[in-house]
C-alpha cells in the first residue's frame, strides 16, 4: 500500500521520501506490536479504530507516520455491493420466464463467461468532464461553431448573438401573443396584486448559501473569476528551498519492500 502511494499516486506522506517512509514504516510496525509510543494510548469504549488512528494522523508529526496515514486509509474503506448487484441483475435478466428451466450451473457459467468478455484490461479511462470556468464560457460556447481568429473580439461575438435575437423580436407573431396570454391567465395564483408575476415580485436582497457552499473556497473563486487565479500548492506538496542541494534518492529493490 505504501508502494502504491509513492509510485503510482505520487503522494508523499508527511513530506517523507520513499526510502524514509519505507524505513520508518518497518520501525513503526514493531512499535505498534509492542504498544510503544506513540501507540501506547488505550482505545476508549466510545471510540472506533478509525477515530483512534485519525487522532494519530491529525498530529501531522513524524512520530506515527506513515503508518497512521495508511491505517486511516484502510479503516475509511466502505464496502461496495455494486459488483454483486450487477451480477444479480444479470441473473434476473438471463433467467427470464422463457428460460426458467435452465440449470443453476448453466446460468452461473453463462454469467461468468459474460463477465469475462466484458472485462477489458486495456480499456482507456473514462473521459473527464471538468467544470467550465466563467472565463472559458465564450470559447466553450462559440468554439465549436466556428474557429476564432485574431480579428474576432468579444464585442463582435455579442453583436452576432444580439442580431440573431433582434430578428425574432422585430415582428412577433400573433400566435405568440395568444400563447403568452394563455400562460399568464392559466394560473391566476401566480399573479401578484400589481399585475406582475410572483417570481418577479420577490425582491430578495440576500440568500443563505453558506450552509451548503464554502464561499471562501479558492476553487469556487477560480471558477467565477474573469482571470486565472494563482494556483495554491497542495497540502502534501514538498517545498524545497533554493539553498538546499538535491539529495540523491536511494533506489529501493524488491527486498526493501519485504516487511518480514
């Protein structure tokens, strides 16, 4: 698990190098088995194993790392029954009323063969659909319709859109007037006393969004900003000073990953 964190996810734990984390993990496992510091605290009756390890992981010191971080990852796992549910759905689909006389072993083998051929280890990962930022809205909307040139500007794009809507607003059809009148007169409860709709008459000055949205989030500010904001370094990023000289990292072999 530690090897996956460093070699595949590329996420250092407590700013430890891969060789340091490997050496410290072996030493911490021995301390944990002997209930030595920092693993000498007893588990309370109202405390779960996840909370016990989370207490050590929140310390962010190197006394319990990287063992505390790996233990939190293990106890945070939630069983997923989706694979069993898909298999059960396949059984129901194959064992229809017209095929209800199939033997159980035939049905099991059919599901196994179907699952085998559906599994593709070389399948590409699914395409990501990132959130479109406000500053990229114009290029996202108009980029697929025509190629942008250097002479194009935001004013010209807005004028094209305005001209399209101007043609529709110059001469409205009589049918549209009838349809609009039918919509407004269909539900009298939606009309306020002054003749305007209730939706337009609600002149609220504030709304409570802090309960579900973190308004101080840097990602939210970056999505709504007109210009790209300065990226914030992640918490686990290793920051090296310019004065420090790079230390050559020791290459670990298969024997180094043996925990015996």
